[in-house]
């Protein structure tokens, strides 16, 4: 039986996942659980493939190495300890492993030493044990609304969606442009049912969705109000304009919408065209502003939209927004 036990925890005979042949007194893994072998495999009345394991909470003297996933790193009392299948010794600060417990003593950087470790049963499930969040456990774009609602946010699911910033653009506030200037109309150059483009519901009785409508052959430019840059904007990453658009038919299947994007005052147009509106159905179209064309906050963006040639089809704009990368994400 193991002689390095200091306090007693929960015990069970299991066929360990790692190592291949557990020995008494050594740390072991059973699925996502970790523990300490109390017998050699097959001894102590166990079946040939089973080992009696203490799953904790318990304190043991165990061999640990002063390393983390980036290289040598000293262990100090209070550090989280992980179990790594491929390593010798199995225990270290590598958060890419399975959660094991907490160091109660220190180990020098790059050194190996036997120290007291408080073994704590892993509270989570999944590919790796849980308890702390490490870089390896985080996967890009892995947190979704459904995962949060289901209570399934784990250490593998936090990075990607928190990195994305969002700026909504109100299609009802665009100004109608005439000869590169705000036009002089009784509507104040705001779209309504009489203007070109017009602003209307899809169907006043049965479909209340609002949309801007460019009638066939109409290519009047519209411009959104100035868009202040958010303070968390990463000017080293691209910014993307998103447009939800459709057509009434699909005759002009090469029609595009030009998005002019100007940064602040005195800039040049860094926008471009959407992909062709090659289907009548509602779809998302994008225009990117390259990182090299984007200045840091504070500042503001100026965005205008001008349909290309569409002699037969009406073009509809239902919604618009900007997605950007947050600094430090």
C-alpha cells in the first residue's frame, strides 16, 4: 500500500486511463478524474487491470516539475497543479493537462522535487479536467448563446465571440445624397414613402419589416450618420460592413452595391463593392475595410451606399452593421 498518504480521501478500484501500469503511490488518471494509486495494478485483491485509487480530497507527497506550457516556471505554494499523460513526472503547472490540485510547497524553475500537493477532485467534465482556464483549453469562436443557455460554457469555450465588436447602423436615419451633397427636399433628405430610395414596410398588413427600396434603375446614394469609433477598436485588424439585402426578382444578377468608407476628415475612399446580388432572396453581403486603412480611435467613419446598374430589379436593404476586432482580444 502507498506510504506517502497524509490525509485520506474517496477510494475506488478502477482500470486507470494513464499510466499503462499504475504503481502504488503514483498519480494516475481515470477519464477526466485524477487521483493517487494506493496499490500496484492487480494487487490488493483487485482484478488484473484494476488499481485502488484515492480520488481525494487528499494531501500527498508527490514528484512535481517546475514547468508550464511556455517552458520552465517555478512552482510556489498555492499554484494549480495539472496531470500530463506524456510527461515524467506527471505533475506540473501545464494547464494543457488535467486538473489535479494545488501545490502546498515550492519547486525551482525547471527542477523536479517531491512536495506536498493537495489533490482536489476535478469538478468538471469534457476532454480535459477543469478547475482553471489555460490557453490550450480555449478554442476560437467556441462560445455560443446555446452553450451559455445550456450551462455548457467550459474552459474550452470562451475566446472567439468575446473578441468581436458590433456597431448597429440604423437604415431609417440615412441621408439622401444629391450631387455629393445633402439634398434639399421637404423630407429633409430622410427616406420615407415618397423619396428615392423609399422607406416602407414589406407589407403594411402582414409583414412589418422595414426596408430601403431602390426602384429599378435608381442609384441614389445614401449616407449613414457619422459613426464614432469605439475605444476598444483594434486598428491593426480589418473592419467589416455587413448588409442584409434582397431583390424583387433576379434579372440583374450582376448588380452590386458600392460601399464608400471614409475614415475621419481628409481620407480617401477605402471601401468597395459587395459581391453581385445573384439571387432575389434575402442574404448577407459584406465589404471589408483593411487594417492598413483604419486609424486608431478616437475618430469616426463615414459610410455611403450606392447601388450599381440594376435596370430591372428593385434592390432592398433591410439591415446594416459593422463588426470589428477588440483590442487585446
